[in-house]
């Protein structure tokens, strides 16, 4: 099972047309767009969201809540350059990665107590339920 779905761009198209080593022959920079897969679990007290996003840092994420919609997004820019002794470019590569995932939350959650943490390539969100939304133990009714 794959956690991340990839849609490869132009270099992959050339590889399939000219052969799989075309990109390596000309040192194509691989450009991919990935939207992290999400696991959502519900227990009696909360909803738990796990988002696989390896290679990022906690500061790369932006988590917002607006009108009952929880949005997780990130932007990451990377630039590498190599110059010769004259200061001219011999190689310059830059990449830009971003994604955004939004979730509509039910009215039964405590918006102000949502918790987020990032550990070992996974963003964890805990969305607690309101007390009235939690399942209560069955009540035994005595028969008179």
C-alpha cells in the first residue's frame, strides 16, 4: 500500500518516450507533486488524523481552522547552485513543493482544543469531541 500518490511531470514523459535512462543521461531534475495520504480514526473521545509528510519540518506546516474547515498546507522552496571560479553558473537547480488538504469538521468537536504535533515524518492532529457528542453508557431503566 502506498502512502503517497505521485503525479510525475515532464521528465517522466520523456523517459517513457525515449527510454528510462534519458533523464539520467541529461541529469533531469525530478519534479514530482505529492499529496500526502491521510488516516482518520474516530474513538469515543476524539478524531485522530495522521498525515504522512516525510522530509518536512514542523515549521513547514500551516494548520488553520476557518468556519468549521480545517486546512493543512505547506510550502517548501529549495535552491541549489554551483558556480565556477568566475562566479558564473555551472549548475543551478531550484524546486518548489506545496500541498493543501482541507477537512470539514462536524459541529460536535471542540474547535478550540485541536492539537497538532509532527514526529518522524507524520503530522498528528487530535480533534476532541464535545461532551454531549461522546457516547454515553447505556442507562438501565427499572421496571416497576
